[in-house]
């Protein structure tokens, strides 16, 4: 919002996910890190300053969480 090239009518970054996001949270001390949780239980981590923002994501299979992510909290 404080960038010189800020345009409120145009997205600066588009991020695609495989399912609907149900929760998002920016890192408390690094505003370039964004975490997102999906309806099917996946958790994504993005660095929104990079050309390819995806840092990592969780897998969904029979041994992992498969419920909707209701909230995300960064833990120190």
C-alpha cells in the first residue's frame, strides 16, 4: 500500500491454490511471509516478494490433517 507503484484497482500479486482458502495470516515480524489454510486441510507458505511465491505446502493423504483450516497462528 505504501509502494510508489501501488494501484488499488490492480492486484500486485496473484497466488493460485488448489482449494478454497479458509484462513490467511501474515508473519508477525516478516510481512513478506504469508501462510494460508484451505478447506481440505492443506497449509501453504508463500514469500510474496518472490516471482514464484510458494515456499512450501503440506500434503493431504491418509496420514495427514484433512479437515478445514479454521485459523492460523504463528508460534515463536
